[in-house]
C-alpha cells in the first residue's frame, strides 16, 4: 500500500527509518482527514515488515504538534458516543501495537486527542522552552477517553494523572519530563544529534527483536512478563544470528577492560561493520 493519498502527513524513508511530518492547516487539528491518514500510515507500517524499524513523528508547524480532536467530531459523536470513542481508541492503540519503535518529537503544543496519540507512542521527546502539553477535555465539558487516562496513570502515577486531567492546564517540557510524560526535555540544538544517535542504534536491531522486547513490556504483571521474556529470548536465540554477532563482539574486544570501557561504541561499531 502506497502513501500517495495522504494529505495531512508526509512520510519519507531513509533505510529502516520512516519520518512522518504532520502538516495540516494552521494548528494540525486532528480531524477526519488526519485520522484517515493515520490509519493509512498504520496499515503501511504493518505491511512494511523489517524494511521499517523506527518511525519518528514530528510536526512541520513549530507551534503545534497536534492541537486536539476536531470538536465537530466530538459533537457528532453524541448519537453513538461509545462507538465513536471505541474507534478512536482503536486508532491510537494501533500505533502502540506496531512492531516498530514509534517516537514522538514535540516542539510545540499538543492537547486532547493529540496527547492520547502521543502517549501511545513508544518514546516521547520534548523541545525545552517550546513544547506545551494539555489534556484539555475536562475544561470543555467532557473527559479524555481515547486511552489517555490509562496511559497517564501508568506513566505519571494516579495523583499526577488526576492533576493533569482534572487541572486541564499547560505543562511545559521540563515539568513533563519530571512527571514522566516524556523521556527527555532537550534544548533545541541538542534534539537532532541526540535523535540521530538513538534512531541509528534502535534501527540496527532487527524488527523481530524489537517486537520481542516490546512484547516483554506488554505483559499484565511481573509473572506474566517473566514468562514472555523466557519465550521471546528462546525465539530470538533460535533464529541463529546471535551467536555470530556475539563472537564478533568478543573478537572486537568485548569482555576485556578496554572493550568494556567503550561498550556503547563497540556495539555500535558491530552494526557499522556487519557483513551484508
């Protein structure tokens, strides 16, 4: 499936990395057109397999990542609110269920349903001094129901989730980092070099191994998670590529004092010199 029909997103691919630029009007309103494009993107990523391992979502608009869901859609949902909410939960949940690692980079405002898409991504980064987060729904007479409360509870804890949802106030990048909403708040000049390094390292991992790691984190409790870890480890080892890579690690100086002092770089070099 191609992406030629997209009107609110622009997708470019560089090797195993897909970059998605959100570009829709003055505020990147999450309307029916954007939701349709997001579904098309999900279906394309599902079909891409190992050709795409990392997906980075950013905005073309420095002021807005995604404003929120179009209020016309919320008003129209009054005829069958549970079905409408369920459809939106399915959309944002589809991003969480992808095998690929999804990364959101927020350099402007994000609110409401945009926040709920964001918390379903795997990793989130904010530009310090510019990013602003707001779970706005209770301020306009409804409550967030696109899985935001569930994920905010897990990310922030119950008290801070209640503060964010019921307070419907702006959070800056620094507070979002302290609360656990984003992985890091980065100065504008540090975003590109940090992401380039992180994305390159994640993209060096086969998609099947990425999916295995994500499966271990999706378990319902520790006991279930341990069982998933055992089965996924056996599956990864059974594919046969690990032994050769571990031997190359040893040959390059792994398990020696000098090699272990530069462990992160040594492992990155293994990918850079990996046989075709």
